[in-house]
C-alpha cells in the first residue's frame, strides 16, 4: 500500500494515524507537501519511520493492557450484578469505564443497590435495629441522596443514634517549649478546626470557652499537665471520651546565603542564593478518659523554607518571615497528626455501628 512512498512520509502517516484523532485537521495545522518530504534524506526517513513504529507499538500495548483490565472489571461486575452483590458490582463497573455497556450496567447496579438497602433499612427500623438501618441508609445516601424518603429516614435514624454513638473530644492548649510566641495555643486551634472541617458524623469537639470554664472552676487552669489520673478526672469533668494533649518541643529558623558562578552570554556573573528554613518538633497524644491509655500518638519534625536568588549581594526581595515559616511548619505538623486523629475517630464510630454498643459517656 505504501511501497511507492518515501520512508519519512510513511512514518509521518503512522504518527498522525496513531496520535491525532480521526477527523479534519484544525485550521492552524499546515499540511506538509509530499515534495518537501521527498526532499529529505533517506537517513532521516529511516529514523522517523522507526520512531513512528516504536510510538505506535507503545500506544498499542498500553491500549491493549487497559482494555484487558477493563474487560476483567466488566465481566466481574456483570457477574456480581447477576448474583445480587450490588455494592461490589458497582465498584467493578466503575473500574470498567466505558467498556461495552458498563455505564448502563452501573446505573442498573446502583438502582438495585438502593432498592436492596432500602428494603433492609425499613425492615431494620421496624425491628428497632437503628444501627443496621443507619448503615443501609448511609449507603443509599452515597448512591442517590434523593431516593424516596431516605433523607428523612436517615435524619431521624441519626438523631436516635446520636446519644449512643457520639464521641466527645477536648483539645487542651498544647505546652509550648519552643520559645516562639504562643505556638501551643495556636496549634490546638488549628487542630480543632481540622477536626471540625472533617465533618465527622457523631463527633463533637468541646468549645474552648466551655473547656476553659471547667479548668478554672476545678483549678486546673495554669497548673500544668499532671499524670494519667488527673487527665481521667479532667475528662470526666468535661464529659468527654478523649483528651488531646501535646507539646511543641522546639522551633528554630536559620537564614543562609550562598553563591555560584553562572554564564550570562560571554560574561561570568555571581548569583547569590538566600534561603530561610524553619524546623518544628512536636509530639501529640490522645488519651482515652475511661482507661487512661494513650490511643493515638504522633511525634514529628516538620520543615518549611523559602528561597530567593539575586545577582546583587545585598539586594533581595521579600523572603517569608521567620514567623510565617514556623507557622507553616506548625500547620504541617498539626495536619499530619490531625489526619491520624480523624481516622481513629472514624474507626471508633464505625466499630460502634457494627457492634451496636454505646460509645458515649
């Protein structure tokens, strides 16, 4: 078919066929004339031909692997749907993407899953098994929040479960041993916001005003941290399940200048590099008020930095201040611990739903 065309021309056709969508060329794409291609050297044609074949082979192999994987997910999803395992079928059909009629089957799987969970939820409610009902209604809300009267049922079930599943958490102002302003109070504020923004069901964070009131009344305010028994006593006074405590162990910031020689045209110039770097070392713990055990802990060293370059030794723009960099390192440390804490709280609530036991104080 292409025997009369130069190799370079064949390569261009291959590359275009493999990389460019079928259809008319955009108006800003110019067509290369055959005469121009013929004028190119035979060596260039060989190189481009090989390149086109290699690119084509790579794309074909990747496409073949992707299609095989989608086919596997499609067949698995189809089989699970027929067997009535709707939740598992949904996951497989999602992974199948646009393969065959996977999208139509996915819609069917979601509809059947909603119907199944709705039937299970209504039966569980009739039997006053609110834990089971909540789990089924929660799955429907994830698939189709407007399904029948599920929003109302879900809200009422959640209200009934709240006294049994609610986990109350108090975050004390962290100790600040770093020497930089009020990092302890700042860290506890960041953590409280992190927990609240996670929007966890059945998790309540004690307001700082309420916390400080109890601390003052019971003469804990300003008295420093005590042992495990004191934390348990304080936790019971606050009516919480978990107390979060922490220490900002150290924080420091350094600014360093270095330089290198760079070529600028026919000149050699000196380029200066100014770097400001902050480190923060912190430790956090979560105490179970009932047992006094530390159930979550995290020790971390976080870093934040800013860099500027200049061809003049004393002329730089505005590097981030020490305060800003230490704040950034603090946020990273708290965020790292906060993710660990919210995962623990989610797991605690999940275990309460499965086991049906009372988590609240």
